[in-house]
C-alpha cells in the first residue's frame, strides 16, 4: 500500500519519530536527575528546558510531515490514518514535556525507594517506542510482510503489560507509605501519568493493526 508512493512521507514520518525519540532521551535524563535526591531545582529546570526544546522539534517535524501529504496521491482515509499515527507519536513527546514541567513547577521530590521502579517504567516504555518505530517503518517498506506477521505489535503490547505489573505493585506501596495523603496522591498521579506513555504506544500499535486489516489487498 505505502511502498511505491510513500517514500517521502515515510522519510518525514521517521524523522518525526526520531524527534520524539530524542524527547524521550532528554526526559529519561531528566527523570534520572529528578530521582537523585541531591539534584538542584536549577539543574532540573535546565534539563526540563531540554525536554521542552525536543518536544518543540517533534511538533515542527510533525507539521512538515502533514504538509507533505498534500502532494501525495493517498486516499483521504489513508492520509487520516498516517496523521493519526503521527499525532499519537507526538503525544508521547507532549507527555514527557508535561511530566517534566510538573516536577519542576511542583518542586516535587521522589522518595528514594521508588526511583528504581519509576526508571524501569520509563526504560520499558522507551524500548517499547523503539519497537513501535520499527513497526511503522515496516508499515511503509514491508507492508505485506507486516500483514503476514505482525508479532512485533504483540511485543509492544507485552511491554505495556510489563508496565502495568509494575504500576499495580506501586500504588499499594505508595498508599502504605508514611507520607501525608497529599504527597501520596501526588506521587500516585505522577506514576499514572508516566505509565500513560506505554498506554499511548500500545494504542498506536492497535491503530497500525487496524490499518493492516482495513487495507489488506
């Protein structure tokens, strides 16, 4: 479906995804610093600016990709699906930016006992996004092969399941902690928002599978 006509769009979609990847990398560095109790808020603010700039770059590359579709001969429904996948990828960068700002503005400190799990959630989510990038590339360059074997999409879903397991263990631990309720709720909300990254990536995998089924030759 995409192979012959989508070369330029494919290139621009992957450029946008690379920009989202860059935002994830910046956010991972930010979160590591935020989980280190000795990091100053000035340092965190500077790192958050790096996340913001990476998110802005992802927005710009998304707009370039959408503009490029005007000159392509795809069916309107295909253009809509490509935009839906790309904007969903951009939502990952948006989430990273929002989480970094939340920590900086609230001057929130993570209890040390939860740092390892938080970083594990993000590491799984980042790897999950890398797998998503591979599947999107295959959507353009190896549509038939991806249609026959889309087990790569199951890898993405399995990663989301791993994140769910960590999340389910964290909530009881947070509310059993001796912190006051406001801090417990603040941490629980951050955990939920962090896990949203994995949920977004899983939703994109579902979109891709729907595209495969609805455009099966």
